[in-house]
């Protein structure tokens, strides 16, 4: 069986909404360059959604499942572009697709990996804070596993205190998390008020490799462990460019779905916010538009830290 090995974390069907023919303009943060390229070579990684099964074989079934979800969402996106009415089934299908846009990208995987790494380091530093505790843990491990650990308690204590290591989750775990969270996020999105925003003639939206954004409410202040604004933060607006002609805005809980025309200035504000979220690729139809947005969003400056932090 010929299974696809080139997995698009931004689906080709989605990229076509920002393309002329089969080509888009991108700004590549890693290379600090603008270039035109085919959608087939945009936002793609080899075996990104592949997992290793119990036999040790590579399983690529998820890519086919994602393709089925994308096919169902395509009709809903087309209707949104036409400012038409979506059925309940089409709305639900689009909610699943949009939820996946939030969690299927390398940025989301990296953000959670960073947060997990920071959290585990803090736990280890707080609980494994003496040679005696570490020695007891080593002894329990060696009894259970029947083998010796190569590090002494003092060496591990210094390692935990210094934090000069990284906790890495297996890709199977991050894919499982993606599936779990996408289901939860889809359910939340389906129960929110929606507005399909459309630009004036001659103006358009861009997207990026982090297409899902959340705009905090006015006067919002970070609270809690992760210190971030979430989908259920009251007053937060979820923004997702669907095509160059349509931006989905999801608000608080409700069942409204409507279309709205927005001004040129508001289009630019949303475009700058979308561009600012870029992990590596800002994407659009027009090079000159990207050239105006990239410096305005500040992504032409080197360096970006983790997007999630544990304090």
C-alpha cells in the first residue's frame, strides 16, 4: 500500500484559500526571506502524523483521517466565502477542522513540549532536593528494573538543580494529545457565537503556520499556572483566517452565525496579529502585503521564546 509520507500540517486545501493557482508567497523567519512556492511544498513535514504501533511498525492512518475531515470542511469554507448559510452539520464539521488547525502544527507541539519540560524540571527540583531522597528513588528503581543506574545521587542532585537537561515526550504521546484536545476544542467552538468577517474589495487576509489566535479581552491580566488566555476566557476572541476573503471570529458561548463586513483598518489589525503569531512561515497571496506586515508584526527580528511558560 502506497501511504502518503509527506504530511501537511497546514492542509493543501486550506492553503489554496491563500494561493494564486497552486502557489503562495511566504516569509520564512528562519531564512529571513520572501519567496514564492507551491502549496505542495509549504507547511509539510515527512511522517509528521505517523506513530509507532505496538509491533514497532510505522502507522500513517491518521493522515487519511485528517484528509477526510478536511474534505468535509471544504464545503463549509466555500459557503463562508460566498457569505451563505451553513447547516448545523457543516458548522460542526468546520468546528472540528478549526480545532485541528489549533493543535496540529509544530508550534503547538513545541509549546506543550516546552511547558512540559519546565513543569517536570520544577517538580524534580522540588521533590528530588536531597541526596537521601534521590538515593531512595534510585534504589526503588533498581529493585523494580533489576539494573543499576550509572549516576550517583550527588550527580543527579546537581543535574536537577542546574536544569541542564530536557524532558522529551515520545511523538506518540503528542499525537494522542493532539487528538484528545482537538475533540475538546471542537466541542467548545461549536457552542460559541461565530462571525465570518470579510474585507473590502481589494483587501485580503493572510495566514501563518500558527493560524489559530486568541485575542485577550480588554484589561485582561495573566493568572494561574500557565499564565495564558484560553478559549474559555470570558471576552476572549478566537480568530482564524479561513481564506484570503474570510476570517472566522468565535466569541463566548452562543449559537449565532452571521457574516460581517469589516474596514480596511480592522483587516490590517487582524493581519498583523496573524503575522505576529508566525513560528516560521507567514503566508499570503501577495508579496507586497507580506512585506508590509512582517516588519509591522516584528517577526523580522531574531529570536523568540517559548509561547507557554510555567512560573
